[in-house]
C-alpha cells in the first residue's frame, strides 16, 4: 500500500481529493501544504495530494512556492472537485461573532457571511478542517468547511451548499518524486516553473516559444523569487505531454532561453479539455521536419 500525505487534518477538501486520486491507499494528514510535500521529499510518504488552483480564487500560492523550492517533485495525476461549503458550530451556539476557515474558503463565502451572519468577523485558519478543530476547541464560533468535515468533528450543521459563486471548482494534484511519467493520453497537461532572464521582453519571448509551436496555455502565475525585489518565477501550464515531440521541442527551447526551468510534470487532464493543435504543429509535423533535416544533413534530399 502506498502512503499518501495530504493537506489535512481529516475532513479537508484535499482529503476528499486524495481519496479520489489514490483510492484504498494509506492517507497521512499533514498540517500544511509544504509539510505534505516535505513528507514526499524525505521519503516519509510515497506521494502527496495538494490543492493547486481554484476557479474563484486562482492559484494556491503555498503549493506553487513549495513546488519551486527544495528537491524537485512532479505531478502525476489531477482531480477537479466541486467546492461548496458547510457552516458548522458547536451544538447550542446562539451568537456567531467569528467565522473561521482557510482563506480560499472565506473568499468564496464572503457575501453569504455578510448577508446571513452580519457583523461576524472572518478569521483565517490553516485549512477548512483546522477551522472545525478550532471551533470544537471553543476558539471561534463557526467554521466554513467541506461537507464531510461534520463526520469528523462533533459540530452541528448550520448551513449547507454555501457558496457565493455557483459551480466553483478546485483542482488538486498527486505529486511524487521524479520517476516514470504517466503515459500520454492525448488530453494531457504539462507544468513548468521558469525563471526568465531579467531583461526587456524576456517573458514575451518565453511565451512565444510555446505560441510558435501552437501550444495552448491553461494557466500562468507569477510568484516572487523572494531573493531580489521585483524578481519573479513563472508557473506555466499548457496542453500536451513531454513525451510528444512538439512539447519536447518547446521545453528544449525554454531550457535554452531561461535562467532556469523546472519540469513539474505531464499527466492526464481532469477537465475533459481537448488539446488544440494548430496546423503545422502536430507531432507528425515535428517528427517529419526533424527527419527531413536529418536527411538533408546526410545529403539524401534537399
Ligand atoms: O482547507 C481545505 O479543506 C483544503 O483542502 C484547501 C481548500 C480550501 C478551500 C477550497 C478548496 C480547497
């Protein structure tokens, strides 16, 4: 059985994602996202499940930052979960003055809280389930949690299906130490983090390397390197798998162009997205073109 570290404690959305991505495996809760990833780096876990992107709040920056630091890890699978919340209190609570949750959850229920719990103060906790733990301990009055949290903590459900934005979704990754990659499926996602050189047009050049090969971006985030003010790393997701000639060609170009490129994985997409390929940018076009250059070099044809 594999050991899967996940961003816990029990009852987080990430635990639900881990159950979907690694059914039947041993799940080990970690208190923070960096701790879940550190468990893989130290060998305490075989893989980790972490949130990466939310349809309302955007990137989960703790995940981006931890993936760009320390030993490289690669994403091997992803799952997309619908996100709506339950509001839990200690049984018998009459007055709600504080509402605790993960910042991504608080951001997604702000209007609901204003309308339904006027005057209640939002308080950030490390995860939605950590908010349930804190409410159970009497630290706060209400927790905004995943629906499953009530099965783990002795709290009462005050509201369900709470969400300012309907159909919000969060994408979660299963991350491992580098090793054998998942096979390409034809509907894959590749992720990298690149440090562009610090000069005019560097990011545009980097993106052009993808654009000229007809590669469709699915996400772009910038995060500070934390070393020099104004210096950023770019986290780029795009359609395709590194095993494909067109993607390999683009990665080789980025490797030439950038100060540093880290490969963060190629794996099947969970959003049923199709891969758009521009005319002249299909794998066969790349293979054919490379073959043609080789034959020109050998003097076989011009
Ligand atoms: O705190 C959790 O339950 C998480 O897994 C992170 C999160 C928070 C809000 C929406 C989706 C995921």
